[in-house]
C-alpha cells in the first residue's frame, strides 16, 4: 500500500491564496468618498447660484414688463409734459414725458429695485410722434 499525504492549505498561507482582489482597500474608499464629497459640494454651490440667477432674471423681466407698460401708457396719453412715480410689486417706477417742437415727444421710464441689498435699475427711453 502506498501512503498518500494530503495536506490542507492553511487560510493564511499566501502560496495558496488567489491573486485576484475581492474588494477595495480602506485607502481607496476614503479617496472615493472624498472625491464624491467634493463633487456634491460643487453641485450644491452651482445649484444655489443658478437658483439666484433664475430669480434675478425673473425680477429683471418683471421690471421690463412694468417699464414697457408705462411707456405704452405715456404714448397713449396726451402729449403734454408729465412726470410721476409709483411702487409696483416692490419695483420703484419713475417716468417723465417731454414734448419737443414739431409734435414729437420723448418718454423715459426708470424702474429700480434692490437685488441682494444692492440697487439695480433699468432705464427705458422712447421717442414718438404725438
């Protein structure tokens, strides 16, 4: 009879372990989480800026609508010197109508508001025949 010797591999024996990796190292996970955090913070700051820019453009659009409406009212009215001011939805609107010789007139509308504590304004001028 021949004697056979079967040896079982020890779990910590490096010669019998497979060379493929089963997972990530702690260092790789820390680097990946750091990169993910930086990316998410960049996304959040961009989102906040875009929200502000969208709101600011909405206010500027509303100012343009109010200014255009006041210009149309000045064109439709009598061709006499006129000026005034009013508050509309948080916008300060000031206007003037200056007739000139020859039946023409110049209308000027200034719409102003505060944007993050800083003054913002748009000015619209139109010349037309009376």
